[in-house]
C-alpha cells in the first residue's frame, strides 16, 4: 500500500519522501462529447507511475468558461459551486490512492467490474449535474429519475441488478424489454430502454453496448380529444357533488386555454391582462420558466374571474373521468389533463389558427 504520493497538478509537482511512486491529477474537457446546448463534460485523469485512468466528474461547462491553465471554471452563474465540486473530487482521488491503483490495474488487464446497476446510477448522477449546469430542467430530471427507478426494479425482479455490464447479452435486453412492456406499456418501455442505451454510451469503461442494435419503433395511438359540444355538455351538467362540478370547470378552462396541470394549479386572477380591449392570460410556465401569453376565448372568461378549485393531480384525473361519465361523454375513461390540452389545440385549428401557433 502506498502511503505517500508525489502529486502533480497543472504541471506543478509536489515532492514527497517516496520517490518510487508519482500520482498526477489533470482536469480536462472532452470537446467531442459536446451536447446540443454547447456544454462539454470535464473529466479527471489520474496517472500513477505512467499508468492512467479517466473518470467523469459530472460537471458540464461551456468551453469558453473553462481555463485549462488554471484547471477551473472561470465564468458562469455556477462557477463557484462547480469549482468546489471539482476540488472535492480531486481531494477524494488523493485520499483513495490505493483504490485508484487497483482501478488502473483493472483497466490494464481489460477487466471492468461495473455492474449494470452502478452504470445506471452513475448515469443518473450525470443527469443531475446537467440540472446543476442548467442543461436540462428539473421536471425532465424527475421523469428520467422515475424511469431509471422503474428500470432498476425490473432488473432486480429479473435478478440482473448485480450482473456485469459487459456480460449483459441482447437476449437479456429483450427479456428486460418484455418485462417492462408487460408492466408499463410499449411506448413508455421504449423510453426506459433509450435511457439504458444512453447510459452505456456515456460509460467509456464498457466497450460493448448490447442495446446499440435495438430498434425503437413507437406504436401509433389514436389521439383522443373532445368536441366543443362535449365540453358544453360537461360543464353544464347538473352534478349532485361539488367536487365533480369543480373538476369539470377546471377541465373546461384547460380545454380553452391549453394550460397544463402545474400551471392550472397555481392560476389566479392576477395573471389576467387586458390589451386593446382583449383579455390575455400571462403566466410563467412551470416546466420551461418561459412566459406564455394566451388570448382568452369568450367561452371561458366567466370562469376565470372566480377562483378555481383544484385538487391533487391524482384526484383530478380520477374525478374528471367520473364527471365525464356522468355527463354522458364518450370515451370518458380516456380523459386526462393532456386530453384537455389536445382539445385546446383542435379548437384553435378549427377557428383558423395556423398549426404552428396552435402548439400548446
């Protein structure tokens, strides 16, 4: 076991008592792995006695914000947090010198002992770093996290969680796909398998990707939406329970404004604006943080003047199906908050709005 090291960072060398062993650390960007937003990953190279290993730090930066000479992020809103993370990783590498030597020996003998669970968790941590860098929004990260959790549960069920990545075969990928599709459906399963493929592509230590030849063919589904007569029937039905009437009004508002559930949940009258005698709905989207300006259709104005009563997402989805069934709406079991947004798009198209502007 090596207790003392000679450490070289950015070309500078710190001498030690033990002259037979030298450990060098180097941070560097990989420009060939630039993402769509122009960010590049920062890697940590650990070299011991001429043998080296690279590790992903999980930090994503713009190339112009990185200084190779100073080995740090020199600009950007999160430069201090990112630099602190890099310093902690370098300190951890120094504290675990013997473990790094063991990893280098594994790399030299081409024996990678990375389980598929560790591969997936590392990929999730990489996505978490993209949230910190502002590359993806938190809602997208939560969706990815849920899919990865479902994937790990399936791997555990198939007793593949501790299987080495390089030992996973294409037949085992098909078994994973079959089990996921049985539980979650075809299209959602393809999204999970796509994440597994991305996790393999992100890990440089694994040379074989059993998901590389997987065909991603999504099933086409008939898009369900409501007609304006059905909306009138839904909102004017004489409900005996107030909660069904409340969700019917909320669904009606969604169908004429295109608001998603998260925006509907925080809605109040302060978001209403009047420009040239025309009322608009101005709000910040929960998912993208962008400002949306929505012209209000006359059918829904009277419902926006009063406060909407919104239940939890689960209760809302449950109650609106019951309310639609009571009102005699066809395919009531298929009605969701997404159906309301799709209905809004169809209403806009039927009123002559161009398809590019009818996107909700």
